[in-house]
């Protein structure tokens, strides 16, 4: 006998919403029905573990998907807990214990179909009507004295229930596809969708008799049970990489959020190959069901090189599981995950410096990007920076924390110098005073390192200061018998300023130079010459005024001493020399854009010398 039933008004309203408005991608119905099947198996497992008698206890737990292109159907079968007649009515035809009423109430308040609705409402079954003109459900409860039932609805105002006779325990959902949804009856289509969303469900999934989910969700297992080979195989699957990972972090937490995560660092940074910025590589799961592939908000952008998974049961999702409901919660998840990964990197640097240095050389640009853009984690990121130092051997890197430990006395500054390479740094006029006084300087070879230091500003209570901006004097100036007297040096500086006029700012007698005749310094002491070059390349207004460098002269250098002499006897030659000294200093600072006037003058000077 066939029973005729009408959907409860709220269920009919729900159907209209799901079919026409809610899901943005119709393939989601595959994920929802497989997830429901997994839930049914889990409920059965709980009943069996609590000692309850179960009909057909020896049927293996599993999920089967069958496609029939000729009939235009796709069928989802599970050997789970099943449903009685009453449960079919309650679960599929009325509000009963589901959250449908709250769902509709929230929808009415928000007045939009993508209302912030959580996945626990349990209405994913109705997604089948997005693609199906008719849906059949055959179900037999796990209770030994129950029979099987058939539930049928043609997407109208009601449904039918009739006896299904002697069928196995569990549930079959047969979706008769609409004409515009026939693609879902193709095996290759279902394989792609099932592997994308449900590949890590713990129960076996078969498609037309072939096992799909052969890769285990090892992130939920105890670490002691997982071998390196297991980890590497899993990484190669999720990372689409043929190499083993450089680093891995398997991290589980219960508070402040329930998190199971497994993330990897590839051996090589693909961005270094010039392939452009990579997409985020960590996917978000809830109970082993994919919520979002390559989730952009799980980690900050500078950690986009990570590959792996994050699984959290605390995620309040909307009804389609496609949009996060609570952005505040997502931000908390981001902070927890990022903080834990930064701690992991710091621990790696302490315990395995060789591996960390390999990581840093590959991913240093990402770390620096984080310092510049991620205020929340800036201090922790600063600890991860590595540079060569004037006190270390060439090629050996050191960190800010190590520099800070080497500071003696009450000194409160960490000095750095930007240069193309170590040779240029050690030969820089800005380094001379530090070398003379035995003060350590970090050597920065990347043009953007100065932006990193400007954003970091301090570390461990110490101010980060560019060597160019350091207010240091020589404690003991080198002995130079022919050095200019203080008065003579001041007079020469005054004369140089008159001759160079607006081409320089102030001209001073330097107390920091040892082997260089002169050096240029920014009149604006908040900026360095390297910073001005970068800003100029970016066409920034701050760099447009180019004639503001001050010039400092070394009264002990032979060139400066002889310049003072020839200006008394040959003003024309002296002016050319001082112009050349200024241009040489600008070359050393990287500020001379057009060398042609300098080269012409240099040839004239050579001509005079060779007469």
C-alpha cells in the first residue's frame, strides 16, 4: 500500500530555497550525500560499540556510488544505521529534530538565500533536488524487528512511502537526474567530485565497484603510528610533488579550538623559479570532508607555500558548507595555526640549524613579506631572519637574537648595512667607523631588506639602525701627519659647499671616515640612500628631491689634504676634483643615475694628470 504525504510547509519552503537559491555549485550534492552516508555508518558504529543488537551485524561498513548513464541515475548506498518508517517521515518530511525551523527563521531575518546557516541543520539531503527530478530513498533500520521502506518524491508538494520488502540494512538514495544534469551520471564526473570532496572519509567509498578513497586521513591518527614513508606519501598526494617535503608539522589541539592539522614545506620555493605567486596550498576540512580547497584565510598570505590540511569540528558553516559563517572564528583559527607554525620554525632553527638555513634560503622572501605585512606576528618573524655579519665568516648566517646576545654593556642598537655583497659592505665608507671600533654590523644584500628593518624597527628591546644613520665617531682617529687642522678642514668644507652649491646639502668634517675621502649622507636622517633608490624606482614622491644629500669629508685622507693645497693655486682643477669626489661618494651610495658628466670630467682630470 502506498502512503501519500504532504511536506510540512517549512520543508516545501526549504526545498524551494535549496533547489533555486542556496547552492552555487550543483556538484555539492555528491559531497552532501556521501557525508550523510558516512554519518549513518558512524551512528551504527556507536550503537554496536554500546552493545546494542543490530540487524545484519556482519555486513561490512562502506559506501557505494553507482552511475547509470542510460537510465540517467546516480545511486548512493551505505550499510549504516538506516531509518524506520517514522524516521523517514520525521527526517525527510517534517521539521522534527532538525534545525530547519531555525534555518528558515534566520533566512527570514537576513532576507537572502545565502544566510549564515550552520551545517548541523542536517538538510544536506535536499541538495539532491538541485539535480534530481525525482529522488527515491530505500532504507532499512538497524533494529532487528524493522522492515525496509521506500520513500519517493518528485520534487513536488509531497512524497510517498511504501514497503520495500526484504532489503539489506542501510540506505540507498537514487537520484533521477534532470535533463540539464545528466553529466552527473557519468562515472568520470562522479569520480572527480567524490575524490575532491570525500577522499579522506574514514569508510571505504566505491564507485561502480572500484575503491576511490585509498589515501588515509593520517592527520587524525596518533603520530607514533605514522611512519616517515606514510607522511611522505601523503605529502606527495596533497602537494602534487614528486619529492619528499623539507619540513612537516603535525599539530593537534583541543583549545581554544578543536584542530587537527598536517602541513608541509616543499623542498623548493616555486616562486623562485619565476612562476609568479603561488596559490595557498592548505585545504580546510570538517570531519574529513572538504570544505574549501586551497583556503586563502587559513594562513596569512606569506605562508602560501605551505601544503597540507586543517580539520576542525568547531567551524560554524552555512547550509551549503561553502562559506564560513563566523569570520572572527576563522581569524582565531588563523592566529592559532600561524603562531604554532612560527613556534615550529623557531624550534627547528634551534635544534637543526642546517635544515632551517636551507628553509630560510628558499623561503626568506616570504618571511620578509610577513615582517612587512603581518603586525601580529612581526616579533616572532623577526627572530627568524638571518643575515651575514661582520663578525661571522663569509656565507655564514646569524640571527637578530644571536646579535643581541653578543651586545655588551648598555648598548641598545643593532646595526645593519645594505650592500650588493660582502666585499662591497666591507669596503663601504659607512662601515669604516664600525670596523674601527669593533662594532658588529649585519650585512643585507637584498634591496628590500631595508624595508623589512624599517617595519620591524626594534628587536628584543634593541633599536634596529642603518649604519648610514648611526651617530658614531671614531674613538681614536688614525694617525696622519699631513692631516688638515680643524680650522683648515672647516674652511675647506665651507669652500666645497660654495662650489657645489645646491648639488649638496651641508658639508661637514667627518669623524667617522678612515680610508675613504668622503661620504654622502641623507639630509633627511629618517631615510637612507638605499631607501631613496628603492622609492625612486617606485616613483614615490619621497624620492623626487635628489639634491639633498650632505657631504662629509675625511680631513686625514691624502686626496682631501691635496685638494686643500691645489685650491690655493689652481681653482679650476680643484673644482673638478671636488665635483669628482662628490660624484664618487654618490656612486658608492648608489645615487648617481647618469654617469656621463662624471666620465667626461674624469677624462679631463686624467688628461691634466698625464700632461
